[in-house]
C-alpha cells in the first residue's frame, strides 16, 4: 500500500489530522449505539473471570496503557499491573491463573513487547493485544485481538495510533466492567455517548492548529520543558514530553503535577516553559494549585485547558490553549491533539526531520 502526504508537509501532520476519522472508524467496531451497549467481539463470559490485568507496552503505546490503568480500575475495579516491556520480564512479575495480560503496540513487532507477551503466555495468562497491524506477530499470537483502525502510520513519532489505542482501551474497560457486573445500564449509556463525541471534539481541537503554532514560538527556544498533569492527564504529560523529545530534541520531562514539589520545582525559572494539562473536572483545582506554585517561582506556564478552565485560572499564564469542554473520559483522547501539534510546530520551527528523527526507528525489533 502506497501512502502519500496529501496536502500536508509531513506524514506526522497528516496523521494528526486523520484522527477524527480514524478514531471514529476504530470506535465503530467497539461501540454499538443501537441498544446503548458497548460491544466487543468476544463473549462476556470470557471476561467475567478476569481477576487481574497486566498491561505491558513500550513508548507511546505504554502511555496509552497507563491511561487505561485508570479506566480498568475505575470502571471494572480490577487491579492492574503496568510495566514497560523492557523491564517486565526481569522483575519476576507475579501472574496468577485467571489473569489477563494486555499488550499494546502500533506495529505488533516491538521485540521487547513480543518477548513479554511470550513470557506471559508461558505463565498461563490470557493474551489480549491492542494492535494496528492485524498481520503482525503480536496480532497472530493473541487470544483476543483488539484492532485499532488507524491505517498505516508512517511518522516515526506515533500520533493517530495512540488516540485509536485509547478509544479501544476505553471501550474494553467498559466491556470488562459490564462483564464484572460493575456497570449500570445508565453508566454504560453515558460511556458510549461520551466516546461517540470524541471525533467531533478532536476536530474542534484541530481547529486550534494556528494558535498552537503561535504558542510553539515560546517553546522552540527552550533548552528544557516540563509537562505536568494529574490522573489520566499525567500519562498525557509523559506523552507530551516524549513527543517533544522525539522530534524537536528539546529535553522535556513529564511529571505528576503533585510530585513536582519533590524535585523538579528546583528547575523552575523563566527559561523553562511549564506546560500544564488541566481539563475541567474533579482534579482541576488540585492541578491549578500546583500550577500556581510554578508561577509563584517565576515559571512560565502554558496552560492547556478548556474555556471554563482558562477563564478560571488562565490569568498570568504566558500562554493558554482553550479546547472545548469535554467529558473527563475522553479528555486524554482530545488533549493528545494539542500536545502533538505543539511538538510538531516546535520541531518545524527548529528545522528538524519531523518524520524521521535522528536515532529513532518506527519499529524497534531488537531488545
Ligand atoms: C518506537 C517508536 C515509538 C513507539 C514505540 C513502540 O520507539 O518510535 O513511536 O511508540 O516504538 O512501538 P509499538 O509499535 O510497539 O507501539
């Protein structure tokens, strides 16, 4: 299959822009809205016995798994163990019978993740795989294949595969919750409704492209950048920092907003942009108070929130990015767009090779 950039300057930008369509396409296989049920292509009985979920992945796929941990625990009340694939096997992980091991991979070929999958199989786990390439090794070795329908991803830095992974993982968490008898019809209907809103919200986020390009001019000269978030926005902070590192070569760190006072706050001065990811929701006030700690020390804050959040806490920030207000469930999907676009524009302003960053490979097939 030949893929071209269309009217876009880079594959990465094209793939960022494809997200409303490919997330909708992916959700179509997992949401059945007719009778307000979330469906998955497996019998419910298979999931009701799951006692524990072990999530393993690398890179951006790992951060999707980290978001999913919140959903599995919150909706299904099933304990979740999470690790990067390169560490997983070496700590003698405890996997009891009846466990589900979930591997997330765009390519389905990442050597560390594949080795971890085989280890979990040898430990008697049921193997679920969230993957974008149905013919890949991981897809073939899965007991339960949960495909993302992002289409071929060419840019080395993953974008559309990530949001599609999140869409599948949210639907899967809801399905597990239902199988465990933890999801009321009403909650189920709400989850389906919120997920179904994701494509439109992604479009609204893409409409901020030019504003984000402007904000990027404040980040491009920096040597170090911090990203802060709480709850499911914490993995997003990690993913934002990873995107920036990968394609702009700026040193960036993602931190749990509340943990910042235990170290990184020592880095704060007006040369370090601090990107705060804080959608309206139950954790907003707490994150904002961490943001004020940064501001009180002369930090240059870029706040990514929604109109309500910016109205409440935007004063005094060096820049703000105001997304439409979305339900906290889909916030990690929608907030992926501004962090991707920010990294993209910083890289373009710095003149790096966006689609083929130095030293990186699209798929890492060595351990
Ligand atoms: C490489 C890519 C990343 C990707 C990671 C995991 O490092 O550059 O973009 O997130 O591998 O790849 P996977 O195909 O397993 O998701």
